[in-house]
């Protein structure tokens, strides 16, 4: 069975969109010289599962044979470190690099095809650990508009001990690492725009929309074991178009606390597939600013794919949910 994968690209894409929004000062200040050029961020993040059916220790439905992870890390409960560096050319024009992590498990899948008559399988993934490196530039335009261009590289570092779709595997006989040809790595260019609008509140404009055009750089021929997704031929370099709408919720008297609620549409395309996994879902949370150098945030992700993935037959789909507690530590110089 080919392992059904899920998107870290969400975390990197959302981070890029929110970064662009955060870097959007008033238009009259956009081209002024900044007081300090560099901002270094280090952010410990605690990532934990909120999936109700991701752990294989929960019994599958009657009549199903369980499949899935080895037992080294069945459910996400981990600490990772995000980090990044921003260089301000002007107050509105920035260059940046970021390294972001995500970890999650799939919800239980009970429509795994079987070649054995009378046998049905129930699949859970165990923990999936991903990271994305992003190199980009952003600029603040007048009237609440921000634009950005970035290069992204997404990798899966571990799939709970199984050599499935992670970046590297280990030969069990020799212990030697080798590059996995079925890695879900993806890379390419993101062209993004965001627009903040609506009534002014104590925490800023009420609404922000983002739109991205992602150009995926892909092999011209399918790698071994690639999934065509029902298409007659392979798809090389191509475009996908994520978007989101976010509202800030100005219900608290303390303007250093910013609750947010986001609806997101997120097609994600990996190197070993010809068709994207089309995700949609809700992202909500809040941030608390303690000082210009310290911000705490909680973010809750709840996503599901369309019921259109050949390797996960309908009515099943890919479902994932996780939470992140993050402490952003900044220093400028």
C-alpha cells in the first residue's frame, strides 16, 4: 500500500501569509529606513495531536484488520524549534528566511483496498514529522496590501519509523541511510498577496484575505511508484492556488491579545503524485504580545481533504488535526 501523505505546506504557507501581513506598516512609512536591519527569531513549539481516532491502540471497527505504524511514536507529542532571520531593506521591504515544523497523524482510514477476499483493513499513520525551509521577500503596498515572493522546500523527516515517504531511510541490514525515491518532498515558487480591510478595531483591520500562486518545480517523468491519480499521463511543472480569509476577533479589552479565525483552501502537490491533495478547513487561535521581543501563541488546525483521492477511496478522506503552543523570541540588531 502506498502511504497517504498530508501537508506541512499548510504551516509554511500560513506562516508566509501571516508574515506578509505583519510586515505591512502604513504606506507612508514603507520606504523609510528602519531603525534596525536584522531580526532573528527562535521559537520553541510544542505540537500535540487533537485527532480523536489517530491512535491505533483505539480498536478499529468490527471486522477490520489494523494496519499502520510501528510502535515508536504512535501519537504526536513533541517539541520542535522554528527559527528565521529577517532583513529590513526599508520598513516595508523585507528579505527573510524561515524554518518551520509541523507534526500530525491521519484520522483512521477504513477503505484501504485489499486483494484478500473477505479481509478489510483499518489504517492509522502514526506520527508524521515535516519541515519547510522558505526564502523570500515581501513588500507593503498602500491601503493594506502586501505582496511576497518566496522559494519553498518541504520535506518529511520521519514517518514513525517506517520507510514510507520520508526524505531518508535506513537499510535494516547495513544501517546505512539512503535517499528515498518516494519521498513526498516538494519545492517551488510562491507568489503571494494579502489585503487587510473592513472596520478598524483596537487590534487592526477586521478582515484579511490571502491569495497565493504556487509554481511547483517537478520532474518531467514520474519517479518509480508514483501515483497518477487516475490521469492518463504524468504532470510536470504546474501551478496551484491556495487562498484564505481571516478575521481578527476584537472581543477583549487587552489589545495585546489577538484571537483569529481562518478558513483556508489549500491544494498541496507532492513530487510522487500527478494530482494535488485538495485540503480545506478551519484554523483558529490567539497570540499574546508580552513585549517587542516575546510573543506567545496557540494555533489549532482542523483540516480534511476532498473525497477525490484515488489511494483513499470515498467515503474516506484524509483528516488531520493538531495544536501548536509557540513562544516566539525575537531580537533585532
